[in-house]
C-alpha cells in the first residue's frame, strides 16, 4: 500500500506525471497508474488503497470534475481529512469540497522547486504527519481528525418486471438504471454500482445477506407493471441490518408520468433517510436526457437491441437506427438517442460498407448537445477506429473513461479498441466489466473467450464460454431460431469441448439464415479456435470474404481467432480476392480517393 493516492482523470495523465515525480522525489510512495489484474474488481482495490493512504491528492481539471469516480474518491478523502487538492485551468470545483484549500498550478513547468510544487509538497507533508499521528502508537501531539458524519450506502436492486411480457424487461431495467443514476447525484449518499446490484437480478433476495455482502446500510427493491398506457411501480426502502421497511410506496399513473415517479422515489428516499438535498443536486436529479416519455421508451428499446444483438447483425443495426431516428425526431435535443443512432450507423457499416459520415454526424450532434456525455465519446472512438484512426480513437476512449468509468457502453468500446490493437490483456479487463454490467450481453462474453484464448488462459476462456453458453441458452429457450445467438452458442459450446453439439447448431443455423454475415464469421472462428477444423472453417468463411467490406476486412485480417488459417494458401487467396474486389469497387466510384475508407489499424 502507498503513502499517497493520486486521483485524476486518465486523459490528464501527462500533466499528472510530473506531480507524481515530485512527490516520489520526497521519498513518499505513490499509487496512481496501476496495472489491474484481468477480471479484478477495480473498485475493491481503489477502496483498499484509499483506506491505507496517508494522503489523497486529487487533480481537478475540467475533465476530472465531471468524473463520478474522481468526485467519489475526493469525497472519501475529505471525510477522512486526508484530501490535498490541486487544480488546473481554474476548474470549477464540486460544491462539497470547495471549502478545502486547493493549490492552483496553472503554468507549472514541472520544476519541483517552483512555488506551486513547494506549496503542494508542504500541504502533503502536513497531511501525512496528521495522518500518522492519528494512528494508534503514532506521535501524538496532534489530535486525531473528527469521525466522519454518518453516511448511508444504498443498493438499488433490479426492479422486477411484473408485466407478464419478457420483452418489457428493457423497461424495468431502464427504470432501475435511472434511479441508480439519480441517487448517485446525492453527495450524502453512496450508491452501489449497477454491475454489483444486477448480480442479484432474478434471484430470491435475502436483504440482510445482500447488505452484508455489499456492505450497504439500505437496500431499495421494487417492481414494475406496464400495461397499455398505465404504469404500476412499487418500491420499498429496507434497513439492511434490521430488515425493516424505512419507506414504501406504490404509484399508479399514466406511462407519461414515468419521470415524475422516478423523481418522487429519489426524493422520498432522501427524505426517509433525513438527508439534505442540495439545490443543485435536486436540479441534477430532475435533469435528464429527455422529458418525453415516448422518446425515452424508444431509446430504451434501441439500447436493449444494441446489448443483446451482435454488432455485425444488419437487422439489429437497422432496428436501432429506426428507433433512434424516431426518438430524435420527437426530441431533437436527446443526446443519448443521437449517440445510439451513431452506433446503429456504425454497426450497419460493418456489413454494408460505406463511409462514416452519417454515423459521425449523429455522434457530433450528441457531443454538441452534451460535451461530457461519455457514451458519445466512446461511440466516436469506435467510428474513428473503423476509419483506421487508432490514435484519435484511443484519445476518445480515454476521455470516455475519465468521464464515466462505470458506463457499460464505455467499457465495451474500450474493450473493442484494445482487442483490435491486439492488447488482449487490457481488452480482458474492459470486457470483464461490460459482461458483469449487463446480464443480457452475450457479445462481450464471446469477446472474452477470444481474448483469453489469445493470451493462452484456458481457464479464463472456459469461464467466459460458460457465461456465453448460459446466456445464449436463456435466449434460445424462447427464440430457438435466433441465428445470431446460435452463432454465439456454437462458439461457446466449441470452447467447452462440446464439438458435436456446436456443429449441429451451426448446421441448423446455416439452414435457417445462410446469409447471416456475423453468424458465419463466428462459426469460422469457433471452427479454428476450438475444433481445429481448417477445411470446415474455410468453407464457412468463403461466403464471408465474398461479401466482406472495407471496414471489416482489416479486423478479420488481425483477428487472433483465425490464426490457424494464416499460412494456408486457400485463406491467403480469399484475402487477396477480397482485396482485389474492394480495390476494383473503389476504382469504379467517381471521386473516391485511392486510399480505402477503412485503413487498417493493426
């Protein structure tokens, strides 16, 4: 454990490095840019490091002040009396830490002897001395800091879908996520992340056990019934220690009142816990992407399609585009819907080719409406990656992670970037997180299989395959002819050593949907990685390379799943034929530059 914990936004790493060097030159150890073990829960390690630190340096910049992660670490340090903040660019500080003296270091040239650096080091020395004196057996003329005020921690369990329609699951999950987001804006309340809360989805819940496992004081659970234009939402706040109800309410309203209900639930919880809701926090809770219930519902439907379908499935991409186009038509100021529209166009381009213009226009519209929308930066990164601009894509992913490291979309984009750059260990970390965040996400579990196989971790690959197989089966029970999920299922079964079942599933799927590009590609990967059947893989992939686009070809050429085929003349001939076909198509288009639209990033 280190003496000093440094909290900062990842995009600011270059300006933070000289600060760290100055601190280390004084002989203090620093925790600031760790290598996280794949699959490890990052928040657990951070909590342990902050608990052990003698001082926490928070680097405030216009980017980091928007990060819930950095703000949370600053609050934790402030309550322990070990916060030492510094600021660049006169960043507007969060209200709950404005009273703490902050060292402004604009214009600092990195010289540890400069006045700004010396002011920071003096503040750090004083904080470390106080921290050491407060420990049992420490020097002891300095009084221990006052015990922090009482603080509540809450877990919002996934609201149960009571509509009798599995397809309404997206709506109950959306309500849960919105309430988690709203409560996270209350500075006096700590809220467990979505990925931790959703581990209990669909399970019989013992509230005191959940409270002990997550170390929370309270648990919120509820249910949603949606029928026609009516909503019935029940919610109850339970004391995790006594298992007694602190507050409960049932709302019977028109579906257009959904936002008002969510606001009322959040404010009722604050009132029940006798917390003070600051005026700016109340405004933040009431501020959302849209005030139009119909647009919000369309967005939730599109998001569910994005989560459960394959990125290369043109039909799901078209559905996302239709839903989000309608949502943005209803509310042109809905930044989240513009972002998801950009994802739809990006995914459609994977199988149909074309330029990035339409998708980039959508995401730029989102960023104009909300420059701090992490998901928009993540989507822009994916479009830039399709264009072959890995450097710009990496910068956008860094911005997205700094703004919201707990975002599902952000972690999925970060995983995809690192996978395509062959940084498989990094990709594992992000895909692990995305897989845990969304219990319906089969895509990230499948990507994990490939990543673990690429780094030679057979146990990791098997564990990811078990997750993918389980989630696939849950879909196929109700939709046995879902060809995209059959593709995921066959890949997972092959990794688990069930080759005959995998091949039977492939044969069935190819009869049902022979032209499904992404499904065929997944089958080819499974046949290479797990079944080592080169001839069958080449047969399945033949049609893929006959229709492959400029945007997908560089990805396929660098995919570690196809390593078995690299030296095979038949595979090399398929690649050469695809490149010749695409070059001829470009040459036939008037006004199109010779360089292809999707330059390789590998």
